[in-house]
C-alpha cells in the first residue's frame, strides 16, 4: 500500500521541489515558453520559495512527488510529478490549502491548461478574470480563479 505524507518543506527539499516543478511544467504545459532556465528555477526554489514561503511537499517512499506553495489567501503553486496526476494527491493538496486559508483562496493558471481548469472548478473555484498574459513572465494568457467557502 502506498503511503503519501504531506509535510512542510525543509531546506533540504528545495532541489526535489524544483525537480517536481520542472518535470510537471514540461509535461503539463509543453506549449508555454518558460521565462527562466532550469538552473534559475532551482536557485529560485532554493533561495526564495522554500525558505521564505509556506511550501508543502508530498512524499511517497521518502521521494518528493508533489509540491504546493501558499500565500496569505492564494494558492501560489501546485505541481505534481507527472506520474501522480489523477492519483488524488492534488485533491489532498487543495483540501489542505482550504484548511490553511479558510476565508478563501485565489490562484492563477494559464488559459491553455484545460486540465487545471477542470480540476479547480471541480473543487469549487470560479474563473473571475482572464488576461492576455502581459502581466506574467511567460507572456501567456492566464485566468484567475477564486474559491470562497
């Protein structure tokens, strides 16, 4: 039986967290041009995200297979290793995010990421704003979702 552990990320997790992000982004968003190199992404997770933001990891057999970053009332990032998609792990992360931010959450996702739209809508998020992407680093049209209890 597979045991999944959700826990706060530690400094030692930064490389694995960045690896999940990189693999997930490549698999889920092949048409989106990333704004930063792999090395820059790894440095960002090591120097900014893990030490300064509320970062959570999912572990299976001591391997990091998912990551989530929360802001005060925002789900900043949620990425799963490609093999974990459809496993229920994303559901667990969203439940944790709602527990940590009971007044509500907002998030951004790219308009081309239709599976993410379906996933968040299934969890009660509603699309409230569409943009042309001029305000994000990738210059990719995006959509803001909001969940209120």
